[in-house]
């Protein structure tokens, strides 16, 4: 089995997510979904918030709208 490179995986995921930048409704739904997933265990920790920030920025959305 090949080793998984986290940075390559992150870059690829953000590249795919970025395709929805031109559709604000879908972009916001993606960020909201990421927040819901991050909070699912009752602990929305710093690494999960950073992931939401990266996703929001990739979509051209201010992360503060979802992290306040």
C-alpha cells in the first residue's frame, strides 16, 4: 500500500472544492457542512476550525461568518 501524503491530499481536496467558488449557495453549503461535521462529536477543536477556514478561503468566503 502506498503512503498517503497529507499535504497532497489536502491540496487535491481544496482544488476540487474550489470548483464551487462561482456558486455562492453551494459554496456556503459546503462550509456549513464542514462546520457541522467538525461539531458532530461535541468538540469543535482548533484543527477542525483551521480546516473550515481553509475551505472557506478556497471558496472566497470570509471564515468569520461561520466561526463566530
